[in-house]
């Protein structure tokens, strides 16, 4: 069980880093058109899309990625709690 918990926690952590990198790429022109940008778009947009439908942007600022990262952190805490029971 510890191995499974470690794998899931690591996957959540890496996905959080991918989301942060994807968000930061929006600050640089044409960064999302690179190979890395296209890869991050493929793995991040399906997760971010439901949050963007629920949370409208505040002017020019899209806060939905921040909420998405918080949800990942809560999932990580939930996994710790769940695996802590066993």
C-alpha cells in the first residue's frame, strides 16, 4: 500500500508542476506552440476545462488554474488520510 501511495503522490506532484509550467507559459509569446507547450496543452487542458466552465475570469485574470491546483492538493491530502487508515 505504501508503494501505491508513493506513486500516486508523486504523480499528483508532477502534474501540479506541469500545471504551473503550463500557466507560466502563457506569459511568453508563442511558448505554447513549442513541442513542450503542445505536450503540456494536451495533458493540462482536459483537467482545466471543467474549472474554466465553472469559474469565470476576473477581467484579464483566469483564476481557474489556481483552483485546479488547490483541488489537486486536497486530493493529495485525501490520499494521505485514506492510506493513513490502513
